[in-house]
C-alpha cells in the first residue's frame, strides 16, 4: 500500500505528486477505504494551502464531499473543520465587499451542510467562524432586505444543522484576548441566535412582514433553560429568554423570567422598560415600570423613547399635565441632540390639553410615587407585612421595628425617603440578614391609615413609682423622658398610645407608652 509514500510526499509539500499517487490508488480499488482516506488527507493539505483563495478552496472542498468519507472518520473530519474554519476567518478579514464575503461563506455552508460532523475542537472552531461571519456581516452600508434576511437565515441554518448539543465544555467558559475578558462562545451564540429569531421570518406574500418562528423559538428556549440552570453566571440568558417569550406573547412566562434578571440589573433603566412590555394588559404597571426607569441615574439622551412611551400611556389615562411634561422632555432631548421631532410629538403639542409652560422636572415626584409599584414586582415572593417603628436612632439612621412577638428587628433607613418616629406604621417587605435581628428593606411605603395590634390607645391615672422617675398607666410603662416632656404628675388622668415592647431585664413582653394624647 502506498499510504506511507503518499504521506511523505504530502508532508514534504509535494502535493501534486501525492495527489497523483492517491488518485491512482483509489482508481485501482474504488471500494478500498484506505484509498479514500489517503486521498482525503491530500485534499486536506490542499485545503490548508488554498485558505483565503475562494475558487481554489471550493474546488477542493467539492472533491472532499464527492469522496463520501465514512462518518466515523473523526480524526480527518476534525482537521477538515479546522481547515474550513481557517479559510472562513480569512475570507471574513479580507477586503472583499460585505456581500461577496457573505456569498463566499454561505456557499461553503451549502456545500458541507450534508455532512454529519461530530463534536470536537475543530467543529467548535468551524462554528465560531460561521458565527463570526454571519453575525458580524452587514450589508454594504446600504439597506438591502434580501441580504439582511439571507444573513439571518444562514445563521439560523448553521446552528440548526450543528445542533445546540454540539458545544464543548470549554465553549461555556469566558476567555481572554490580549488581556481583555470575552464572554463565552455559547453566550455569544445565545445573543446572536435570539436576535435572529426576534427578527422573525418573512411571511409568504407578506412583503416585508415577518413573524417569529414559534417552533424554532420554543426549541431554543429549552436550550436556554438548560444553560440558565447550569450556568447562572451568564449575564444575558434570562434577558433573551424574556425577549423571546415576549415575542411569542407568552407574557406570564416572560414576567417570571424577567424578575430575576431585573433584580440583577435593577439600576439600568432599560430593564424596567422591558419589564413593562410584559404587562400589556396592565397600563398602571406599564406606567410604573417606565417611571422607575426615569428615576435612575441615566444619560438623558437614552431616555427619549421612555418619555414618549410614558406620555402615550398618560394620555390614555387622561393625565394631561403629566403627559405634557413627558412630551416636553422628549422634544427637549431631541432638540439638544439635533434629532428629528416625530409627527406624534408634534401632534400632541397642538392638542387642547397640552401645557407648554411646564418645567421638564415637574414629574419627579410622580415618578417616585409610581415607581414603588414597579419595585414591588421584584419581591412579590416576600410577604408584605405591617410594621410599627419602635425606636429611632437619628444619628445612625437606624430604626427598631415590631410586627408582633415573633418578628422584631432593626434596619437602616439612610437610603429611604422617610422621617420616622415611634409609632409610625408602614407596609414593608424585609429580608433578614444574619441572626442578630438586622433586616434589609426590599420594599417600603408609608401607611398611616393602617392599624396594628401592637399599638393600643389606653387611658387612666399616672402612677409614678416612689423615689423613681418612671411610672405606669394601667401596667403600661411610662418613661422618665415622657413624664418630663409632658410635665406629668402622679395621679394625672392621661390618654395615651402604647406599643408592644420586650423588657430584656424581666424577659417579658408588655406595653410601653410612646405618645401622650391627654
């Protein structure tokens, strides 16, 4: 068998001689797998040699396909993938026009898509080359719908051909290029493939109309769910899962998917804008989410669409003063950036309800009030409880609170817009931190009209203990500070408010007076 001689010729660069010998061997015995194998490796050498030369490369590539190599030739096919991937990267970096690059790479895919390639490093490299070519390739600076759609279709076709089970473990890991950390290949694919699905597929006879492919999207969502479970560190899996669910109008599933993502990115305005999209049947919640977006520290130019979306909703609710402010904000931003003022905004300024003399900051309090509703969405799995302020440390900005005998503790109110005093009642969602009674405030709102079992109004005569500065009203403790503040005397008839309190010295519960009503 001439295998040894063919290999030596191939490795020494005498490819034409190697080719002639390999072709002769196969012609002599066409059914001999070794003949196919030897010729295939010669073709592989030619592929490496012709990387970047499209016509020559395609000629050799077709010859490899014509060989119909057995699918179990894994070693050859891995190197085959490396060779094709290298060629595609060279084409992508060449000075060809964008459309020529696309056509060249797309032709390669059309030729090899009949092959069933096994998972390997070479196969992964090949997928990276297709990903790079089809994801990054725009049209020649001009809008060309055919090229645009074909590009998306090709990207989709590549990963339907390869399957989402073809990734290696290393494909799920981030990597570095020149000291710069890059997200994993799989996360890049999730982003790019989701974008392709979200563009939709053109409807037959529908002109430029497109619709998201439900079957492909549901299959891809199953893959994303696996990735989310196994790689929760991926930043954008939840985001694109949510976007796809919104595209399918699976709004309830989208809400559940978005909440953990919004928790991670809650200081970014755009996540609240997206969350609002999940509440298509709840205008109040849409408004709340947009208002929350507008409370965040964001470059004003990024918010131009948010202001207009909120204006549209406010008009629907006949909140015309607030709507006028949003219209003014959107117009102001557009003028500052020399952007066109769209017809919808111009139309609003000519309607009877529009007030042009308002200040663009006039909705600040409105944003803050409405945003509370959106914030509550993040913590609906935490029970909202009624708490009462038991003690206020104004220096440290810390309050003690009580719900009942089972739930008491303290939290910092530095970040909260509140001026608390003992006896104030609030609705809150709290998360215990550690075992010392410290809580983190998740949601918080003033509820002065609420009642609590830990507060009671009592009346009676003050009994000041002999030789003591404190006293009692019907077993309710009165502190020396209150007696001094209200200039109370022993025997005074008093009406007061009391709060449930734990006496650490006596290790027992009781009520203490915190406010004298007289």
